[in-house]
C-alpha cells in the first residue's frame, strides 16, 4: 500500500453488478491520490486477486470472514453469479453477520495506519455500516450501483406495501414519488406486487432502508441530467447530500473475469461484421429467462435477418452451474445453423460485455436493464431493447423508455409468454430503417454526449459528475479534519 496517502474503504455486496462498479469507483479514487481498502468475502477477494492485472499498489484487497455453511448456502456461494436466483435472498440475509468482522477490520486498519480512513463507502444493502463507521468517527457514504430512478421506485414500493392496484385500475402513482409517472402493474415484478408484510425481502428492506438516512452522503453511479427525478427523490427523503458521480465503468481488462480466448473470439467475429449490424443480447450476471422464452427468442433470431451475439445462461429451473447445453435449451440445430451462416455467435454464460458494446459493429443491446449494462450501453451510444426480469430493472426500463427515449421494451418478466413475432418486430423497430428507430438512435447519440460531458475534466471545465465527486471528497475531508 502506497505510503503517505490518505485511505478510503469501499465495501460492496457480493454480486458482480455491485463488485464491478465498486472496483471502478476504487480505480477512480486511486487516481485522485488516495489508497483504497477494498473489502469483501474470501472467495470474492481471491477471484479479484487472480483477475486483477498487476495488483495496483494503491488498492488493497482485504477479506473478512464469511462461511456459506453457517447460512445454509452451498459451498463457494459467495457471489450471486454462482447461485440460483432464489438463493439471492439467503445470501442477502446473511450479510448483517458481516457487521462484527467489519468493525474489527476498521479497528485494525486504524491501529495499523495510526490514523482514520477519510471515509467508508459501502453498499446500499449494508444499511448497518453507517453506524459501525460512525463509532470510529469516520465519514460514511452509500454508493448506489442502481439508478436514482430505479432505487426510488424500489424504495417506495418496499416501504409502502401493499401496492396492489385499486380494483379495475391497472395503473397507479407511487404515493411519495409521483414524478415517476403512473406505474402499470406489469412494470412491477410479481414478487413485489404480491409481497405482504411477512415477505422476507420486505422484512429485510424494512430494517435496511430506514438506516440509509444515518449515512453522511449518498453517491450514485449515474448522471444528474439522465436521472433527475430519482436523485430529487432521495434528496427530499433522506435529507443528506446526494451526489451523482457516474458513469464509473471498468474495462474488461480491469475486471479480468473473462478468458482471453472468449474476448478474442468475440472481437474477431465482430470485426468481420458491418458497422452497426449486430444485436448483442445478455440478461446480466445473475438473471436468466424461462426455457420457453429462450426457445421463442431463438426462433425470433432465426426469423430475423440480423446478426447477433447472445450470452446464454441456463434457463430458469435449470441448475445454474449445469454443463452448458445449447442444443437442449435452444431449437435443434440452431447454434450450428447460425454459426454456419456466420450470422450469430452463442456465448456460454459470460462475455466481455464492455468490449462488445464498444465495438463499431454493435447496433443495439437486448438487455435486462441492469443499471451497469444500461450505462455501458449508453456510454457507447448503443440503444436498448429492454427485457427487465427482476428487481429495479423494471423501473430502469420505464425511465429509459418513457423519460429518456433510448429504449423499446420487448417483454417484462419471466412468467409471460413472449411471442416470436413481437420480438422480431421490436428488433426491427430499433435496428431498422424506420422513423421510430431513427429517433431512438438520434436520442441515444445525444445521451452519449450528455454522459461524456458529465465526466469531462478539462482545465476549468468540470462536468457535473466530476464536480459532484469533488464536492463529495471535500465534505469527507472536512469531516475528517473536524
Ligand atoms: N457482465 C459481463 N459479461 C456478462 C454479463 C455481465 O461483463 O456476460 C457485466 C456487465 O458488463 C456489468 C455487470 O456484469 O458490468 C452486470 O451488472 P448489471 O447491473 O448490468 O446487471 P446484474 O448482473 O447486476 O443484474
């Protein structure tokens, strides 16, 4: 660890969609001249050690103990990418047990360094971390890897249940977030809609969310101009400073989770395709669609003339760690046919997403609308075909379609029948030569410029996200000196 620099502690939840943006944050903070202590559970830290290119001298990867068996989790189930989605909650419920080791870690860090870290930045799932941090007189912030809008809808729905739409009324406003516009019942995950007071996720969040206002600040991986209403919601609700500092994104080189052969294969394949001719399809690091939806998506791709790269994860009801079986999950001969026609590339489980989205041949992204995926897409000017499947992805899709205008939704959730012809229609709408497609592509190009401007730091010009980060560190440093 570099001497003479002040230290910042960062601590994400154990999921790729959290670890990746926290790592991007760590790299950004390192460039500002701080050292970073990056905290996580043993297996995640081990993977990061293996994957990070020459270990940075300013980012210290530190593990705190966590035993899966103590929580009824299978061995090595320390990350949501290696467990079925229905075990997500069990992993989440286990996280308050990290409080004790985290307290000890802070105490050890202070003793070893002879001074306190400038601040602790932790995950929104770790509401308890603010009080622990304050015990040491350290400034605490939450870093949200979700959008302001998505998290605001999530917050409101979790705290204001039950939210069943009034009889015969399929649309309704959120009582404390009317700026979001009307939500249609299909824009809310079924699990949220039917959850009662005893629902485990409701119980978890009713303890967790109220603790957010104990933090000293909330920083978001988002852009003020992209996400205004959600950010205003949190400024109003929490009454603590809310700073949008994004988009902070990692290149694949930094995450290292990718086998080099996979990266080379994808880029080589993309190099041979025409500019803006390829549809990229992925449902993120932990979600998937149902077996019948997967079949229909494949049939739609067969019927469409478009080139595509599809990252296939085992369909629902299949062991998440099952051997990859494209021929079982997709129509007979599909993989071979699209390969022979040089039209499609099927990737097993994990693709170098950022490099794919950055490639000039990519025209559109069929995505579950996880916020990291959304930012990665928009940063590269790629419009979206939204298929939210869980959590706040539904609200992200609403924001992107209704407010930002860079997305068309093809389906919502995993328990609906998605017709082949509807999928091809939406693909054509976004990729084809039609007025709506042109409008979406124009708007996406504008949003790309907007987010580039937010991160620009040239002489006197500081983009909104750069300014927000400066204000955040000024507040942390001031509190550190008091
Ligand atoms: N990701 C990737 N390759 C994949 C799937 C996901 O690199 O095949 C990365 C993606 O680039 C993003 C993160 O994993 O940074 C997923 O985060 P997101 O918020 O989009 O969705 P989540 O997986 O958390 O639902």
